[in-house]
């Protein structure tokens, strides 16, 4: 089974970092309140998704992004642009 790491953002500019075998389904779950960490904080829109990876490789990428805590590495890895007022701190998985 293939997994992808994904980074959605909400209207407040906050990012979430997670991994899933179905990114579209997972983002929909965030938007309807089925995720503990993102419930009531949406709507969420996926801005970045990795290529298809094995479970262990996806977990490694997810943890690396989360460890960046919004630093330069997060933006270099995802190619997202840093905007004022955004807080890309990771939450949950």
C-alpha cells in the first residue's frame, strides 16, 4: 500500500502535517470534524502532497516536516511560501 504525506492549511494560516493512504478522503475528514487535532479549525485545503511512499518512508518524511516546526526546512521541503501571520507548527498525525 502507498502512503503520502500531506500539508493542508486553514483560513487562519495554520498548517497540519499528516500521512494517509487516501489524502482527499483524509482532508475531507478534517473538514467534517472527524480528526481530533483539526476539529473546529477548518476548513482545510491541501497545499502540498508528497509522492507515493512506503509506510516507513512516509512516516520519516512526516516526522522530518514536523521537526522543522515552521523553520526554513519546512518551506524548502514543501516548496510552500512563507507568508506573514502563518504558523506552520505541526499538530497530530
